[in-house]
C-alpha cells in the first residue's frame, strides 16, 4: 500500500515465499525487490542468490526483523544491495527503494554503523594511514560517498551529470584500492574525509 501510494514507485508483484519470489522476478523483471529473510520453503537469502544469478541487474533490499550478523552477512553475500529493519519509517522505506533503483545501497542507521565499525577495525590494521593524492573534486565526491549519498544525490548536489560522478567514484576506488562502494565510504570515514 505504501509503495502504491507514490507516483514514482509501482508494485509489479508480491510473493508469499522465496520460490514464488524467484518466479515473479523472472516474469516481471523488477528494478528493485524488497525481500524478507524468513519465509516458508525457500528463505530470502537463498531466493536472493537465485534471482540475482539469473538477473544480476535487479536490486535486492532486505527488509527484516532479524538485523543480526548471522542474517546480515549471508544476505549481503547473496547479493543484497541494502538491508533495512522492519521498524524503518515509511519515508525510510520509500527512500531505500529509490536509492536502490538509483544504484545506491540503503542500510538502516544501526546496521550501517555496525558494518562501518567492524570493517574499519579490520581494515585499520592492514591499511596505510596516508590517503593517496586526490583532486579537489575527488575529495568532494569522496565526502559525499562517506556520507552515504547515492550517485544521483551526488550529481544533484554537485550539479554535474551521473557519468561524471561515476567516473570520479571509479577513480577513487582505484586510487584507494577499495573493491566496493562500502569500502570507499569506510576509507572516507577512516581518514576523516566524510561529509
């Protein structure tokens, strides 16, 4: 009901279990899937892995009451791009769908804080404390990535095109040896460069 109440989000299907979710994704080709983890039959983590194996461009955001590490990490390993607790507000839920559709990775605040804390602790021991030389524009983009903004939001704030932002993010990932956007955000936070 919440998603259908908006003008820019359209619900193309609802599934009662993971097996049905996999079939629906193949049939309806959605941009974003909101996935529960605990379902009868095929669970959400398995369903996520199966649907993304066939259609990797679909963005899966987990929406669950179980936000512990035993559920979080398997879901991310299966390919989920975001992870929200079911106590998320309606505005947070709609924002997460929009972020995922725009290529972002929406996370509940406490989950993101935990991920950053754990990753920073592990990463600090293995990385040099000195950041590489960055241009002023790269520092600006890095600050926005560290603040959790999507490419679309960064493009809007900087008044540049999405291609320009993607180019800067790619350059930053190479310069910082960050294999993912989350690692790039952690780099920004670790070095005090987050916005």
